[in-house]
């Protein structure tokens, strides 16, 4: 979920929309289909949910940040992302936005790219591609977040681009141990800090010990309806809902939004965000940014979740 240029994690992009989804919840046979009437969020007895927004928009871009916390209860959680991370200096606009949202009851956490811990060959912020290079770079960005915005009420850290495997064949827990180290580092700044990892897909259960919440789905509405069951890990079916966050973009209508939220309740997601923004990108750019505005049905979504 990279700011301004992010590759969609969701599998099966571009498949034709249907109104049934493969069920992976406890008690349903593998491959069974569950239909939720479009627009009927009350069709499924709901768990308590929180709207959680990747707020990849500048505080100077209209009133988007002001709207995060309204209508009440608004977003319970939001990710701030000035420059695909904290940047190299404090931004007064972000300091004010974080403070205002925090005081209104929206927890704001800061974006840090963890680069799949170098498994894709990406270079860490300070050079190198090893696990340690990425962990050390992430720790320095955590320092920046708390140095710049700790006094504004920063509520934690969002680690983007996380792997789903616990480790390598040689070191079984190499990846998850790195995130446990990062979790401890953040909790050392504030014991009550929220720590989120975003694999964008269903990770191994080991990650439930490395973060408060895991983004286990990031993709289009079409993928969410049709392909959600692909590669799901069994632990999700009985997990505490606060462990699970689903991000669904390219959801083009209010009725689709309500259907997505109904499905997210069924799938045990304690945190959810649905938007009609899409992943289109301008010529010359590899990725789009489906998180650069609030959906046209924002108030209806807050009321549906609430």
C-alpha cells in the first residue's frame, strides 16, 4: 500500500464480478458459496467494527483530514503518510492534522515501508537489501515519526509491504522475528502504541504475535467478492476481529460498499475500509494510489459500519 505508487496485493485482478464469495469461515465447507444481498449489510449478524483509513492525502488537499473524524464516530484509525514515510523534516500541516484527528478520537499511526525485508531485492532507506538493513532503516523512520509527531499525539506505526511467510528455509522465523523486533521498538516509544503490519494478503499465524493488527486483504471489490478464499490461512476464521483489517478499493457504488462491509463482518474483520477510488495511474507511472481521497459515500460508510 505504498503512497502515490502502490502495487495492488490482491490476487485475480480483472475477473468478472459476481455476487457470491468463497466462504472460509469456521463451520463452512471449503469452496462453499455465501451470498449476501447487495446493499443489505444487516444480512449478517455483525461484529463490532472500526473504519480504518489509509489517509494518503495531504492535509492541504481540501477538508479530507477534517472529515476523517466525522460524522461521529468517523474513522477510528488512520494512517498518515507524508512522503512514503515521515520525510526528512516535520511538516506543520501534518502535525496539526494528527493532533486534531487524535483529539477527535481518531488514532493516527505513521507509515513506514518495510520493503518485504529485502526479499524482492528492494534497497533499504540507508542502503543494502538484507533483513537487518530493512529493520534498521525502519527503526530510523520510527524515530523520525516520534521525533516529528510524538507531541501531536501519534498513536503508533503502520509497517507496509510485509511478507506472509514466517521465514526462510534456512531460518524458519527470520521474517516474523524481524517484525517482533520492530514491534518491541515501537512499544518502547509508547507501550500503548498500535502496531500494524500490511502483507495485503493472508499471512501465517506467526504474525499474530508480531503486531496488534494485520492487513489480511488489500484489493478490489471484484477480488473481495470472487477470490477472497484464495490462499486464506485457517487462523483467521477464529481470530479476534481486532487482529484483522480489510482494505477494499474500486467499489463503485453505495450498494457494493454495503455488500463489502457485510462480507467483512462475516470474515471477522474488526477494521475495514471501502472506497470507490481505484488503482488507475497516469502514463509513465507503474502504480496508482487508490487511497488518495475519501469515498463519495463516506458518511454512508461510517454509518453502515457504526
